[in-house]
C-alpha cells in the first residue's frame, strides 16, 4: 500500500493563491495492482510530489461543455490528463461556484474540492474526468485548479509523476483576459498568471508587457533612470541618458578634486566617483562646491571665502559688526554716528536718512531724497549701487567689510548741483566749461546779427 500525500507545488504563478483544500483531508492512493482503489487514511492537499517521483509529469487540460457560460448555469468541465504512465488521479478546486461529482466518473467531493475515488486508467495515453460545476448567480469569473498524478500502477511511489493544470472561465458575459499584476503598476506579465472575468479583478490588469512584476517602478512607458535596469521594458538599459565624465571622489561628498584620476564615463557617478574637479578639500566631506557655509574657519563651499554669512553678526546699519570668532559672544556692535543724507542708517536705529533737511543736509531749505540733498522739485543725479551723490562732502557708506572693521565708503559717482560745498569732480569741471563756452558763442552770434 502506498500513501500519496498531495503537497502544494511551489512557484506556480498561474494559480491564484488561497484555492487549496483544508489541511488534514485524508486520501490513500493504493497502486498495488491494476484494480487499485482509493482508501481513507492519507493526507490530501494540492499536489502529490511529496511521495511520488521519477515518472513523467502529466499535462492537464480543462475545458467547458459550453464556450459561453451563463450566470447560474451548470456546465460539465472535462479534465484531460495526458500521461504515459497508464493511470491518473486528481484533486480539483474552484474559487467560486459549486463543484458536483458526476455519476460514473470515479470522483467524490471532499472539503475544499473534488478528488478521485480510485486511479483511473488512461485511454490512448489520456485519462479523462468529467465534473459538474454551477456558476454563481451574478456575472464574474472562476479560477479552476487541478493537481494530477500520473501513476504506473506498480504498487510503489517510484516512476509516478505529479503535475498540475489551471484554467479560468467567465460566466454571465463574454469575458476578458486579465493578467496578474503583483506590483500594482497597471501592467501584467504572462509569467505571473491570468484569469477571465466580466470586470477587472483586484491585483489584475488587462495590459501585458511588465518585465518585472515585483517592482512598480518598472513597466512599459516608465521613465528610464540611470540604474543599470530596463525601467521601460523595451529591452535596453539606461538608453537615452546623458553620459558624463566623473572623477575620483576621495571623501564621498559627490564631488571630485583637482587632478583626481582615473576618470569614468557613465550616466551617473559610480561609487567612489564624483562630479567635476572643484572640490577644494577632497578629504573633508563637509567641503565641496555649494556646501552650506559653517562657522568653522574653513571655506566649506569652495568660493575662496571663510565663514561668510555663517559667523554671528550684531548691530544694524553703521553699527553692524561680525563676530571675531565663531562664538556668539564674540561680537560687539559699533558706535552710532550722526545721521546724514546718504541712503544709509548712520545712527543705527534701523531707518536710513531719518531727520530734517537741516540735520541731514546742513540747510533747512534742502530735503533728502534717495540719499541726495536737493531743492524742492529737483531730481537728484543717479549714483552707482542705487544710491545718490551726497552733499556736504560725505559719501554713502558700504556696510560690508571684514570682521571688526568699520564700514567702507563707497565711491561717489555723478555730480551734486544742490549746493553744499562738495568739491566738483573732473567731469563737473568739464561740464561747467562746456556750458560756459556754449554761452559765450551764443552771445557772440547775437551781437553779429545786430
């Protein structure tokens, strides 16, 4: 007597999961003679590979007695097991509807499906079992699984071959083929399995072409990225991406240093390589072009300056100073000075050019407009840096400078005609001479006409 334990085969992607019979079902396959019969006492599950091996695997085909199954209709399903071994048995399940054992077919219902009562002899190499199946009342689809065993009838487990088959049928509609979409990217793969139904089932898609159904980033039409993979399933890898030259990156910050060799050409820097050669310290990962500047006495962003915009500052306007070190207590504001008309905050109160004409320009008849002292209705001459020429001999102040330094005077540009005592520039002398000469020639011409 030989006990056949039906163990579920692994890696069969064509079968939807969760369709097997309950564990603990008993089935004994006795192959002691040509008239062997099934007895209770074994274990029935999905497959017979646990104890039977060595024989040719049978092929399984499942067909319906009608190509169009109506909702609620009972049809006959034929299971044809092709095997050279002479005998065959089966276990069969359907995920919806009702299976029925038909008279004379040597089958019986057990919990979770239907099985044979005894091995059935093949005719011309094919063993056929016919099974009744009734569709549910609402349209949909059914998945039918068959686990088969081709047996040689020698009374032992040697020379027997396990196999399996799958088929899907739509009922209540013409049905559409859907492919298993394990990664949910909207594309199925032929190797992942299929079903037929009246509407798209969950975890299925009606479009084929996914070349990696375990990664939702990979499917037809996906953007190709530099990763040594075929992202868009067109059979090519990293196509159409720009190829650049990358240099050795000693500190792993993504940037190469000057003179670093060797170089590689790729669509992205491989490990140990970086962009360009502008890393000014390729042994410090906090130093590279564009790095945030830290107050650490180092040129972090490789722009030739140290701690710019990173060291603490204090005060405002004329009084603004940078700390002498990275300590927040190392900064002392400068002393304020009298406010003058220069479009700058001299008295450190946060407001530039606040005061009267007398205070700012030294003349109550003048007013300060955009950093220039002018009479009412006069447009001030433009100066560089968006300011205006100052009257009274005082130039606008540039608050920038090294730590601890007072702000530097800006260069005065243009001419101030608003009075005050500022020495005229060379351009002012030339302009005055030109106007004087013009007036002289005009007056002379008038005398001649007289």
